[in-house]
C-alpha cells in the first residue's frame, strides 16, 4: 500500500495507538494498516429509499447490508469515503433529521485499539453508553460526549466488507 509523509507532522509521544495515523494515506475505504477513518451514520425513516437515493445522487456503492424492510444498517462508499445509513428510532432518540429533540447522527471512529480510546474519552468527560464488545463483525463501543454527540469507537475483527 502506498503511503506518503505529511510535511511537518510530528507524531504525539503519548503512547496511544493512534499516534501514527497522520503518516498513512488510506486508499478507498477501510484497509488493514489504516489506523483511523471517520464514517458518519445517517439516521432515516426510510432506509432502503435513502440507500437508493445515495446510489443515484452520489454514485454510492453498497458495501454491506443487514436487516429487513426499512429496519436496515447499510454501509455505502463514495469515492474514498464511506458512511452508513440506518433506521431512525424515536424511542432511542435516534432521529430522522425531519424530527426534533435529539441527535440526527452518530460518528464512527475507526482505530486499532477501541478499548484504549474509549478509556481515554471517558477520562476526558464522555459517558460510556455501551462497553466495547463484538457486534456484527466489529469490536465496538459507544460514548456520548459532553456536547450530546454520539460516537462509536471500533474496528472490524473480520475481513471488511464481508462477502
């Protein structure tokens, strides 16, 4: 995999697993060896319609899909970027942007050591909402930051995307 040096980049000397992130250019979506990427998840009421829209509007590629009807989780790729579409859930305050009084998305932060970064986030003031565990082929945990934004911190534990 090609990599490039970033001019004037000095890695932090704090011992965390994410220190080499800025020195690697990651081609087309998640690849082993790429330490960090950000993949937003967009909550919608009509999941399959949203997938179709992003395929048509952006030329998105469906990378992964689980669920039935509109109760789905889908990973889409656009060029070098990836993002997710999932079913809204008013009872969990995971709201479609057309709703009010809640968050309208979650950001996925992919790192080599989700547990260490979760601990660091909690130490900085985040609230752990789900401990790191294996779910759908990922080692992932969830936090709510002090500003009300929900984050997932994780990494795939199987070849990704699955066949």
